[in-house]
C-alpha cells in the first residue's frame, strides 16, 4: 500500500476536538500539538506536486503515494476544516487560551 500524507493530516484534524452544538466546541487534549502539526503539513505542502516523478520512500521506508500540487491544502478545503474546526475552536477558546488563538491564526494564514 502507498503511504499517504493525507491520512496523517486527517488524524491531526481529528485530534483538534469536536463540535458539541452550534455554540460549543470541545477542545481535544492534543489540540495545540495538532494545530502545530497542521502548520508543518501546510509548510511542507508541495506547490508543484510529484505525480510524474519516480516513486519515493518516507523515513520509515514506506512508499509514498504520488502527490498533486497543493494536495494537503486542497484536502483541508475539501474537508471544510476551517469552518468545522478552526473557527469554532477560536470562537469558544480564543479568549481563555492565547496559544490556541495564536496557533489557529497561523493555520488560517497558511491556508490562505
């Protein structure tokens, strides 16, 4: 099987937390680390892609799936992470957690 970075990206998104209703967002225990992980994914996202390049391996020797240009940015947009997680997280926790505020803002900056 091809190793896909989108699987890790989805796992990081899942650890942010979860919405309870329209006004409440429960922050995950790993929320801050997940925001930092998202930043790393967005920094490493390839604007060119490697769909026509030779097969490459990750640091554990797993075959990497070919990537399209801006694949991780596109995945976050497709999954609507900004609306479903980042904005509710900010609305519920920015006032009482300045680190979450800062790291969320960095993620939003990198996504745009």
